[in-house]
């Protein structure tokens, strides 16, 4: 895996987490639980799972929209 790919994966993970934390401020603990559920923790941590919210065009707006939809579904227990 190239360094560029790894950097893009890290950027995607960071963008997703930053977006959740800034958009859903009043649900801070739930946001952190959702983040842990997506990427795991400790040795099981996998930032690649944030890639499910991206597409080939790397449209950040669309990524954030899909992320918000998934978070809402998760909150409602629809996942």
C-alpha cells in the first residue's frame, strides 16, 4: 500500500470523526460510541472501515451525508 493511499485513509477517518463531533455536539457520548463501533479499539482498531462512506469521486459532501444517515439509523436502532 502506497503512502498516498494510507494518508488518504487517515484523512477520511479524521474527516468523518471531526464531522460527527462538530455536527452532533449535543450527542457527544453517543458520537464517541458510534466511532468506537465503526473503527473498533485497541488491536481491533481499523480506520479502513471509514471507507464505507466514500465513493470513487471522493466527494466530501456526499461522504458526510452518508455518514449522517448512518449515524441517524444507528441512533434509531435501525442498523
